[in-house]
């Protein structure tokens, strides 16, 4: 019997977070809260979710504009919904990988280069979340935990921007790989080392080429504008659910929720981010002294609605393109 160590570790991490989420929970109160949700808000929430993911498609188009000319926006919108579903349902940000692979295959473009653009998109996400977090902290709630989170986000953002700029503007991969080939010329298996080094050189250069939008300030501004729209609707998603539960809470709570979730999703776990996601929402609501049961009810319902909606869109997208689960797993494993 083959033991998958990685799966066991991820399961253990998830179980630890689930324990932290459900310890000291009043389940009767939790069920009562879920039953009290006004399900008419689901329709509004679905519209907000779709707006967020549609804007991600417009942002994605800006980032790949020098690689893919005039992509079909309807397809990109459906692709971004599908990518979101795969990010939720599969580990290791599988949706981002599939988005890069499918776009490259569809438009006969360099898949690794497009994946580099997707990673640049994530840096833009951090920039916008950081901006929103600063607004929430310095205009409404100067909580020490939130300030520490803001400082951490600033560090991540700074390192991300430096990485993107330096690796694109001062790419030294060619020189490093040439040096390795030269120094290992007389080594045993030098032919294998040479081929491997050349492959790494090609992949790295393709990846860094995905940052080429850095040379176009106008497209960067467009991408940032769409990124702001994406996260506006992400924050709105939680506000809609909160209002559906009958709570009238300051808008800044949604900023802290999204910021905490962004951090939580960096933690390795099993599919659906179950555990870290809920604990992130509970921690954000704790800033406002809101009960654990309320926070858990809101997080479970919001995550369930988002997951079901994007999964349905993904199902029909994959079905219409005759992409099976086997094909999907093969494409993702290419990376």
C-alpha cells in the first residue's frame, strides 16, 4: 500500500485548524444562525462573485496583452471562473496553473510565460489588498493585530515588487547557466548537466518574460484598476452575507476578513482551504468582538455559495471543451 506523505501532512494541518475553529463552539447557536440567513441575498452575492471574476478576466487580458492578441473575453471570463473553482477544489493553486496552460494552448503561446503573468497578477493582488488594509486601519480601526498584518503585507509586497522588477530588468539567467555549462564541461554526465541547464534557462527566461507588462505603464495602470475592482467585489461578497444574517457592521470588517483570508490561503491545506479559511474569518471578526459562532456561520455560508457557483460554471466550461478530469490532472501536472 503506497503512503502519500504529502497528503497525510496536509490532512493533519487541516485537522489542526478545524480543531481551532470548532473548539468551544455552540453548535445549537451555529445552526440557529444559519437558519436565520435571508437566502434572498444569494442572488445578489452570485452577481457580486461574477463581477469580481469577470474583472479578473479583464486584468488578465492586460497582463497577457503582449503575448496574446485580442483574446475572446467571454472565454477569458469563463476561464477565470473555472480557475477560481480549481483553486478552491484542488491544492497548489491548480486553477492558476490551468489558466496559464489553457490560454497558452488555446492561443498557441508560451505557457510558462503566461504563468509568469499570472504570478505578476498575484503581486498586483497583494498591492491592492495592502492598499485596502491601510484604508481600513487608518480611517476606522487601529487595532495592533491589524497594524502588524499591514506591516507584514508591506514586507511581502515590497519583496514581490523588487523580485518582479529585478528579475525582469536585470535577468542574469543566461550568464549563470552559461557559467554552469562551462564549469561542468569535463564532469561525468556533462551532457545531461548541459541539457538540464539549458532547459532550466529556457523555462526561467520564459517565466520572467511574463513580467513584460512592466515596460508598459499604461497597461499596468489598467491592470491595477481592474485589480481594485476585483477586491472591491471580494469585500462586497462578505458584506452581502453579513447583511443576509441581519447584521449592520462597518464596511471595514470586510477588508480585514479578506486580508486575513489572503494570508490563510498561503497555508498548505487540503482542498477548499477548509480550516484556515474559517479561522481567518473568525480572527477578523474577533477584532470587532463578534462571536465565534456568528463568524463561523458567515464564513461557512459564504464559502459554500462561492464554491457551488464557480464549480457549476467550471463544470459547464470544461464540459463544453471536452476536458475530462484526467485531461485536467495531466495538464496541471505538466508544471
